C-alpha cells in the first residue's frame, strides 16, 4: 500500500523521474489504490541520481510549495568540451585548451553566478515552450530557442579538483536552477568549454537523500516544517472542513529555518489537528480560512 504523504526516494542513475512514479503507480495498483494521485516535487535527469520527492494522495496539493525550496547538489564538471545538451550525453561542440586552469581561477569564476541572475536553460530541459517540454521538441530535431529564466544561486564551492580533466562542485540553489547550464556557462566564462558529467541531488529543503534502496515517508508535523503552524481544536477542524473561518489564535513558529540569505518562499500557515496536517490557511476579514483543504489529513 502507498500511504498518502511525501515519500523521500533515492533515484538511481539511468532512471527517469517518471520511472520512479511508475513504480509507485504499480505498487498502488497492486494494493487496489487505482485512483491514488501521484506526482513528484522536482524532476531529475536520467543521468543524475539522488533525492526525489514523491507526493501521494492529498500531498499532491503541496507540489507548488516544493519549487521555491533550497536544493543542494554535488556536481562533476568536465573541462575542455561543451556539449549540445550541457551534459555527458550530448554531442561535443568543440574542444579547447584547459592547461591554464587553477583552483584560484576556478574560485574566482564562481563569484559572478551567485545571487539572482538570468540563466538560459538547456534546449533538452523540461522547460515548457508553447505548453510542451523543450526536450521533446529538441528530440524531434526542431530548433529550440530558450529564453533566459530568473534563477537564484545561494552558494557554490569546489570540493575537489582533478585538473585539467574535471572538478567537483557543491551548490545550493532555488528551484528552477539548471546545474547543466552553470557548467556550460563556467566553461564559456573561462574560455575552455565544459559540461556536466555527473550530478547528485543531496537535499531539498530540510530533507536529505535517503540513499540507494531506502525510502522515508513524511506525514503530519514533518510536512512543510519551514511554515508556521496553527494548532486546531476538534471544533475548529470541523469548522474548516465545512468552509467556515476560525479565529486567528496563536501561531507557532517554523521548526526548520531557511538558510541565511535565501529568498522567502512565501510559506503558508499549517493547520495541525492531532499531529495531522489538515489544511493550509490564509488570513481573511473574519479570521483564518483554508486555501487548501487536505481532506482526511496527512
């Protein structure tokens, strides 16, 4: 049986994000849950590995809240060759000399990418163009012109170097950031070309990669810990379930704090009853009202 909530799953290299969802759908079908809603909280390319959030049941209503969270990656950048997909699976676009690379030069190259910036996504990304993922158009041989997106990079540091071949990089960014594009842009800034040769997503918000073969289920107070909470009485929970307002009451602070300098994701107010997340609340003239009613609770 697939329980409702957010499942922390390790996606392996070679799997697509939909392969993971397909596995959950098979489990749900075998358990007689043919109509169970399923989705993921941020895709990972097949060549990448690491943390994938699988949202099940009413938790799929929390999907939009996953996008603005900080995401941490460990990436391997291969120097000397840019590819048309910005990763190891693409076609090379030419080679360059990389003999002059040094740790000091690479440290300096990271600085301009920190903070808010305009970034051009790869043509083989899941970014939508006219309602269709760009990679589908690219795979059909269509010319894909990507528009820059506003992205945020909180931190970046080199973990190790094997120069002039490759370097390992750890970054923390906001959702919507393409690590493949960062590798491409670093190569262009340094005049040597580069592409992403490996990628591991190690964390999303407060949650870390459970490791290969492992899975963890989040429910109740473990959900949305960056949001403040309003504890409900049974009567207040009943009022909200019928669309009625409740008094503002006392709010409890978030139990997980965003990294310093990270953009405010606009966290809603969690409504908790008997350690279950039953709704997301917003202020109204007559108190607090739901903007997402998680029927049955999580």
